[in-house]
């Protein structure tokens, strides 16, 4: 952990270096056009614009993952429902619409699988054990 603490907050070199014996499994976010996640909802301009941003990011990440299905690919996001309350009659409509219209069809078609962080890490570890010495990054 001391080595991790020495890293600058903006320096991900320590995480980006593949070390199968290392104590940390780094699960990348996926492909996002923006990297200011904390302010991206506000920057999008509206709740719907933010979920459109998530949809575009998910689809771009999926496109890359499907280009090399031999690797474990991860896309994750966190939604705090209290931050996306719409009108009182349908307070979570924007979240429901995103999950129903974007996520559910991708899960149903088998293109994505809903997983917890622990399940993602387990899938990565299993891949790594089955592919010793192979870089986890897709060949470019």
C-alpha cells in the first residue's frame, strides 16, 4: 500500500503497469469522452443528457470489447438515484428509461453481463490465470 500512496493522484502509471502478482486489480472505467466524472452530470446540462453520455460511452466501450473478445472488458458506472429525481409523479424515469431501453436489451442479447465489482475482478483473475504471460490489453 505504501507504493500506492506515493503515486500522485493524477498518475496512474502504477495501476497501468500489469503485475499479475500485485495486490491490486485495476478495473478500468471503459471508454468515456470525458474524464471529469464528478462534474460530467452537471456538464452534460441535464439528467437526460448525462444518460445519453453514458449510453454513448457504453456503446463505444462495447464496440472495442467486441473487437477483441479474447480479453475481459469492463465498463462501470455508479448512479445515485437521489441525484436524478425528476417530477414527483415519475421521480426516477430517466434512470428507468436508461436501464430499460439501453442496458436490458444488451443484457438480453448477451452482449453485456451485469456484474458486481467483485465479479468483474474474479473474471479478470480467471482470465489472467488461463492466459499466463499474455498482456491484458488488446493488441493494437
